[in-house]
């Protein structure tokens, strides 16, 4: 039995991605709690953090799934909820409504991604980032940050959030940097430097390139640091649970690190 620290709920409308016809590539997207639980049972997933599905270039769609995720957390104690928020000035009203749900039972995270616009270093986003992280601090929530906006690694930009906020707010860097350059910067030094500085930084290896999980596991063993900062995440329906599980299992083995990655750190972080 494992805990999944990052998966999505909600069915997106078909969209003409990259100039093609309307398509729905997230073929395992789920619309209801019953479907989600059936998937978790089939996988052997004991607990999960569930976040609104997103990907089409309309933030309103992602925001519309917040209440569904809250409802899922209310109805089943196996589920924890992450709320979709945005630092874009255009999304200020919708983000305020999302942050008003931060105290709801089962809410454990706020999810932001620059895939739908905005930038960590954009001065127009900074007041909204401050508000998001202030809310996380007040409610003891984790902030999930997608690390590859535009489908390319951007850890230098996203890393500003760790430097600005992770002194007292837990920051979960989704996809471990989002590409080869991000993996190398994080595993080579930056991830461990942040931990040594006392920053509350966490990550998952979903979508990571093949070398990254085994290298990160070796660096954790070599440095004696970071064993409690890595979580398993499937990123379903955009990731593949079976594949992610097999790849990470091969990297971390079946000892103490595996127990932390697949269960214990989730329990400590999300309760």
C-alpha cells in the first residue's frame, strides 16, 4: 500500500492543442469520487492528495474543480485536498474564493502552476504570491509548484519561491525540476543546499527523466540528507501510476528510504 502525493480529479473539455483538432489526452481523468476510489483500490493506493485537473488554457476550468476536491476530502478520509490557486492578477477574484476554502477539513495544499500564465519573478504576481503563501502559513498548508511551465524546466525561476517563502512554508517542487537541467541543478546541489539551509522543500519524481530517480537516491545516501523530502506521486491522469511506481521502486529499493518515499513522508506532511 502506498500514498500518492499528487494526482488530479475532474474531466477537462476537449481542446485543440498545438493547432490540431480538439482532443482529450488525459484518458484516465475521473469525474467522481467513486471512480477515483476504484482507481486507488486497483492500484493499492492507501492515501492520496487530490488536486484539480488542469491543462487546457482556461484557468476557470481548474478553479471549477476546487469544490469537487474539497467534497472528496470530506467524504473519504483516504483523500486529502489541494486547492487550485493562481498568482495572476487576472485570477485575483477566483483565487480569493479558493483561499476562502483553505480552512476546510481535509485541505492540505495549495497548487499553483505557471503553465497557464504568470511568472514567479513578475512584479505583478508578487502581491498575489504573498497572499497565497500567507494563507498557507496561516493554515499550515503545503504549496505545490509545477516546475516546468511551458513544458521546459525552469527551476531558476520557480526556485525563487523556495528562496522567498520556504523558510516557514513547505514547498513541494512537482516533477523534480521538470527536465534534465532542473534535475541536474537540484540533485547536483541546489535541493540539498536548500535543505541544509533549513528550507522546507520537498519534491516528487513524477515525469522525471530516467537518470534522475536513481541519481537522487544515490545522492541522498551519499550526503545523508533529503531522505525525508521525497514523495511518490503518480500525477494521474497525466502520469502513469504503474510506470511511476516501478521506476521509483527500482531507484529507492525496499528499505527505509522506500518506506519514507511511499508512505511515511506523506503521513508527516499531509496527515
